[in-house]
């Protein structure tokens, strides 16, 4: 890789995605896929949106609002795993 294709940000080198894996959907290690019915998916989307909107409306910073949605998703995913 030549020197022009890497960027230095705060002392860390950032390399572009290698062409051999670009366009391939990558999943984080040890993450499972769950097939959900459309109605369940829609209700989880509504829950996530309502949590995010409530957080933003009361002035919670964006990072904390996203964290609240993420933690809620983990909790709902855990409950869904127990049921199946």
C-alpha cells in the first residue's frame, strides 16, 4: 500500500478497505442473525424510535440517546432469544 492511500488521524493510521473485501457484508465476530417476523421488526423499530425521540426531546446528548437505543435492543434481543 502506498503512502498516499493511508490517512493519519490523531496519531493512528487509517487504511481504506482493501479491494478484496470491499462490497462484502462483514459481520462483527460472534454476532448471530435472527430472523424476525415483519410485525415484530416493525414494533422493535417503533420502540427504538420512541426511545430516541424521548431522549432527544429531554436534551440527552446524541451519544447517550444512541446508547439507550442500543441497550434497549440488547435487552429485547435477549428476551427474544429466551422465547425461541
